[in-house]
C-alpha cells in the first residue's frame, strides 16, 4: 500500500510525531494552570446576580437537555487535549514505522526479482 504515498522524508514526519507527543505533557501542565485560574474566577461569581447574570450562570453551570453543563464540557475538553495531542504524535510515529517497513519489504521483494535494482 505504500506505493500510494509520496513521502519525501519519513524520518522528518517521525520526528514531528515524537515532538507532538512530547509537547502533550507541557500542554497538560498549561491546562492545569488554566483550570486553576478558571476556578478562581468562578469563585468570585463574576456573572453577577441580575437577570442576565443568572441566565449566564444557569447556561454555564447547569445541565441543559440532558447534556452536561457547558462548564463541564469545556473543562473535560481541556483535560482531553493533552491525551489527544499525544495520540496524534504516537499515530504519526506508528504510521511512519509502518511506511518504512513497507518500503523495506517492497525493496526486498523487488531485489528478489531483480538483484541489480
């Protein structure tokens, strides 16, 4: 299947995948800091006590139509971001490992038919 791909530098893609996987840990640390800032701001109830503030608080902090509150969805997404970034990096590494293996196998099969290649 590697014949359908035109990859000039699989090692460069692998290095990028490893870099992305490595950045995931730093992203998680940043997420933890942002979540702490959000919690501190929420503790101050910045939305106020008027009609508009109550409406915001309700839509932000309470479930709607069986869905989790917007706040929880945002925080859950933040939590997942580091893992997703690590997954993308790992998948790039795996893809290039498979690509290189396929290329090596193809080259060996061609040499078996024509050793001069």
